């Protein structure tokens, strides 16, 4: 795959579990020939406990992710200022989205105290790509990749997560935003779909944009 010279800088790919954000982030990093910053959920030793018993596992799971992301943002801020192009599969600001979903009031208050005390000045993305898919598609993809700790995820949790993401990005104005319908297109295996996305990335400089190309069989 050729490296593309024109790019917007610091790109963040976001979306609910199973939507394909990490896979797309990897492909974009390869296309742009740039550093890749990943969420590394597999490193969280509490995640399996959370999916089995959310009430017991939520707080340590969330705190681990908070500390992990703070370390990553600190490393990013201390990196090479003359190499601003990076692709990440998480947005630091969404960490509290999960905290608000999974923690009770006392746990959330403690989370907020720790987060405020350890706050880092995370770099502002030059572009956020928000991938959307319905719960049925997310469940199919989660089952298909067969990660043991994800097999306890159910449709109720996923629907709550999708709704939380929708509310979050409805109000998001911190960076240019591209909202992508990831259910009807294949950004991993289809060169046509992926190249169409790259064309849109090249022209986005500000505001909110929607990427929802028709499937090829509807065009022909």
C-alpha cells in the first residue's frame, strides 16, 4: 500500500466496541506512514471481570484505563513535535463516557477527583472519525472475532453504549468530525470504500461531515 503524503495530522478513530476502529486506525497509520497509538484493551486485567460482573468489575476496569490513557497522552505530548502525524483508536475525552455508564455515583465522584488531579493537556485532534453501526452488526462482529473476555457482552449493554456515543458526538465540537456509516461499507477489505474515505479525509478541514456512500450494488 502506498504512503499518502497529504494528511490532516493527528487523526483519532472512535466508536463503540466491535465497530472496527482499531482495524481502521491500523490501516490509516499504514497509509500515512505514521505512528499508531492504540487503546490496548487486552492489557487491562480487570476487563474480563467487568464483562462477567459489571457491578464488581467496573471501577478497577475504568481506573486502569484512565491511568493507561494518561500515560499514553503524556508520552504523546513529550514526543517529537516535528512529527505531528499520528493515528489513534481512542479519544481521551471519551474515557468519562464509559465511567458515567458503568460507575455508581460514589465511584464516579472518586473517578472524577482522580482524573482532575492527574489531568494532562491532551493534544487536540486534527480530525476525529466516528464509526457508527447498529447493535446487531456490532454483536455479529464481536462474536466473529471470538475474544473470550467479550463473549459476555449483550445487546442491552451495547445499545446503552451506542446511545452514549451518539449523545457524546452530537455535542462534540473540539475538532473536525467525520461521522461514518460503518455498517454498509467495508473499510478493511474494499479498496473502493477505503479510497473513498481517504478522499474525504483529504478535504476535511473543519466542521462536521457525514460519510455514507451507497453500496456498489445500489449504484450499478
